[in-house]
C-alpha cells in the first residue's frame, strides 16, 4: 500500500502523516478526516493529497485499503528493509531538503555556548554519549545524560546548550527533562524523525531527518529499530561545522 517510490515523493507534512498512520493504523481506520487532521496537525487538503498519491480517490477509500493492508500484515511478519534502502531514502531527502542549512544554523547557536549537554534514552542515549565524545574530541566540551532520573541542575552549566535526541520525539522522560532545562534557561536543539512531535515543538531549533520508521517485536514487546544513520550524520556534521567556528580556522564564523 505504501510503495517506496511514492514515499519518496512525500513532503514533510505528508511524511509526518505517513508515520502517524503507520504507528496508529488500527485507530486511523475508524477516524474522520477532521479527527486525523487534528491529531497530525495538518490540513484536510494535505490528507486528501496524501490519499491521491496512494491511488485512493478519497479518505474513505484510503481507510478501506488501510484496513485490508493491516489485516494482511497481521498474518505475516514484515521483512526488514535493507540498509541501502534507508541510506538512499535519507540521501534523497537530504539533497532535496534544507537539512544542511539547518545544520549550519544549529552550529552557529552551539558556537556561542561554553559547553553542550546531550540527552536521550535507549538507542538515543547511546548516540547522546557518542555525540558528547565526538564534540569534545573537536574542542567543544560536552556531557551526556542517558538516565531519565538523573538530577539536572542546569544553573551549574553556565551558558550551555542542550541537544536532545529522540526518534519519535514523544519519549516522556526526554520531553520532561528538556522542558525542565528549557524552563531554567537552556537553549534546546532537538534531533527527531519529524518536526511535528512534542519534543520538536518545544525546542528552540529542531533538525528532522524523516526516514521510514521500523518496529519489530520481541516476546510480544514492540521495539523501535528505526535506523540511526541520519542521526550520526547530523551529529558529526554539526561537530565538524562547529569546529570551523570554535577552532577559529575561519574568521567569518567568529562570534
């Protein structure tokens, strides 16, 4: 129902809508178009355009096809996509979007900070650790926190920037940590899979990478296995772009 060649034509709003449908299919089949628009923060015209791209004349036809798709999917395990698929998808979106300009803008913000605090949980926590190490290796002192219950006293981190990592942007503890840091004056940069998430919306600056989310199950427990290649690319690009500024090798980037 969702051919890769069609997914590649989605704009950011349509891609956000696609991710919502994939994660909430059982709910969507019983929703009205206005309800879906409110849930995904898009217009009904965006939803209808999304349906037409999937060869559905309207939202009602789309729901019928979605219900059949879900029924078929429940009887067989979806195969894992190849890494080449995700790499091609990310590169195509990078070339056609404004990711590089977002990275440069974020690097300018980071340049004015004395240190950087990375936060994330699970796989995002591992990448937070990697980001802190990579930034520190290039001369920007950084720390990471991947414990959702770790006490954060941001007033000890004078003039710091927080970089928050979350695929969904809805991880409860990460959102709570970021909200607290924001209230205490931290500037927040988030890296998420789409900019319609809670974490993205409460951030001062968001970088979204938009790749197809993948989930599997282990002992009937859902596990998010969405590729993190884009996050590594963004983190390393941020550090390298920032190095031009804080290292002083390019005078045009100075404060």
